[in-house]
């Protein structure tokens, strides 16, 4: 059994959030719920969400409108 690309992304996002917020990654990883795909890959059912500041969100919206 292997991690799917989605599950690997969830782990990487959890790591990035932990580094940025200077928090422990263990509780985040312990909260992951997994499922198995037809290809025998693990997927994370409840991946962490990316958080961005309002300033960055406005910049991204402006770039998308340009």
C-alpha cells in the first residue's frame, strides 16, 4: 500500500502549516482519516486546509482578474 498523490500533498501541507505556525505536526497527522482507493493507494479524507492572509488573497484575486 502506498500514499496517493493526494495523501502526499496532505502530509506536505500539514508540514508547511506546522512550520509556518511553529506548531507540532503530530496532532495533525493523528487526526488524518484514511481510505483506500481501487488502486490500493491511501487517500486522506480530511486533509488540512491552507490558510492565507487577507493581503495575499487580495493579491491573488487581483492577478486572476488581470
